[in-house]
C-alpha cells in the first residue's frame, strides 16, 4: 500500500512539473502492440524540450510489474550522456535505443528476438529538470501456430461418420481452424459439419464421393500454418465372408489338434502293448532242460520200445535187468550233470548180439557232452 501511494505521488509531481515546463512526449496512441515470437518491435517515445528545461537529461525504460507487491524492472537507461543496457538480465543484448543520440528527442527503443516472457506493459520516462513526462504502452508477444497435424478418427467406411481432426502443439490462443477440399469439385460434402474452434470436420454418413484431398489452415493474429490429408472412403467389409472364414479356420485348427492327439494316443498305446507282451513272454518261457532230463527221456523211450517187442517168455529175463528198468528218482533227476551215475562198465561194453539173446532190442543213444548237449 505504501509503494502504491509513493508511486501515485511521484506521478502526480511529475505531471505538475510537466505542466510548469515545456517538456512534452509527442508520441500518441494506446493500442496494444501484437508481435510474433522471434520478431522485432519498436517501442516509440518521441519528446520535445523547451528552453527552460535546463537540467540533465535522463531517459528510463522499465517493465512494469503486474503485481503491485513487486518492483518494476528497469530495462535500459540513458543518463549523463551515457547508455546503460545491462540492467535487465533477460534482455541483455536484445534492447537498444533507436537513436545513437537520444537527447535529440528520440527515446524510442528496439527489442529483438522477442519471447513470450517479453509481454507486458512498458513505460518510457523522460526527465529534464524541472520537467518529467512518461508514456505507457502494452506489448503482447504471441506464438505463431506450429505445423498442424491432420488425421482421421474411426473407420473410413461408407455409411459411417468420419471425423477429420487438425491440431497444433504450439500457438497463442485464440486459434482458428478452417477446412477445405482441394480435389474434385473443391466443395466439402453436403453432410460435413465443421468446428472452427476444435479443428474438426465431421462427415456424416460418408459416401465414396467424400474421398479426396483436404486441407486444414490453423491461424491466429500473428500467423498461419496448414496441413493436408487424403481421405479414402472404402466399401463396408463382407461380414458374412469374415464369419465363414473364421468358422472354417477354427474347425481346421480343431481337426489338426484332434489328429495330433489321436496319433499321440495310438503311439502311446502301441508302446504300452509291446511292453506288456514282452513281460508275458518272459513269464511263460520255461527253464532250460538239464542233461539228466535229456538222458531220462532217451532211457524211458528205449525201455518202452523194448517192452513193446518183448514176449511173455522173456519178461522174466527183462525183469532181472535192473540197469534198464530203473527209472531215475526225483533226486537223481535233479542231480547236476556232473553227478549223474554212469551205467556199469559191463552194460557199457555189452555187444548187440548179447542183448538180442537176452531178449532186448538194441537202442542207439546219442553221445552227449558234459553240459548235456547232444553231439
């Protein structure tokens, strides 16, 4: 509150001093200056002096604070026939007096490489005792629209509502968008509805005639940019064909899976069956016959042949031959081949005629190895 009161009193004293002197600022006009980012601007401040203004000349340019609680920033200063341009750090090297000798009546300044932060209210204050004059002007630094992007939203099929959108990433508002068709008849479809603020155009119930090249222009008060988009409206897809194809594909997949499972189960069952047959064969195979069983078979066979050819007259003699009618016992049958008793030497050396006279029938017994195999 005290700062505002002091500023008001200083301005009032300056007005009173100006009325009593011949110092005047001749530049008029209070319209805001609108410039684009990166451009240059001249802030005009022309003044005249009177003979009675005999004090030293001081010219001060400042950027007024938008908040009364903050101090104003001095941008550039001319005092004692010297120019001081390094008061405000963000503008060092970008602000200069328009005239090399401002005391000749030109206190204007030039700002180059404008930035959005340069926007604000500037004040030119000229002091030459006893006169003081000031002038305010507003500068608005705007950002040109960036290159917009054109694209479509949703399906671009016949009978559908097609939305074309145009957007920019940079640009000072208010922004305005406009659409136009640059191909065929250069006329937008009759069903098209355009939104100049949102940057969209809605083509309702689109037909093949809506196909073509469209251009969108984005603009604000400091510049314009544009983009183009080619729209191709396609016929609606064959839904029945798609459904039939999907069903066929699913059936084929199921058939392939079934075939794979069938083959797998068949191979598995075959391996299981072969394993069971192998086990059964191993269980049913009898143990190999020993040499004693082979010898017994030959002895029994020969005895049966002899009994079949004997007459009642020689049965008594045959009964007296214990070496030939004795069937081996179980102990002798199970005895190892090395312990099988051999026939008596007399029986071994008995000739064929003797056997015939005794009523027997000669039988040839095959020779055997020690392990019981026939030679």
